[in-house]
C-alpha cells in the first residue's frame, strides 16, 4: 500500500513533524487537504502539474 501512494504525499506534518498515519496519507493523496491532529495545521497539496504537451493535445482534441 505504501508503494501506491504518490511521491508528493508527505508522511510527516510540515509544521510540527508529527508522523501521519497510513490512512491520513491516503486521505491526503485523495482529498489534497488534511488537518494535522497534533497541531491543527492545514496541509494542502498543490494539484499535480499537467505535462504542457499533454494539455496542447487535449485542446486540439476538444477544438475539432
């Protein structure tokens, strides 16, 4: 299960260093936001960036 989590999903709170449980990491990877139970810090992940070439291809597909 740990291997399936995104590399961008932290396993520690960036504010207090409290270790996030596996369930909290899964919630964070899905919802992109979580509140640390230790310090009440709101952890918000940025959405993954799209590949610029991929977005151009998608625009061409939708245009015509």
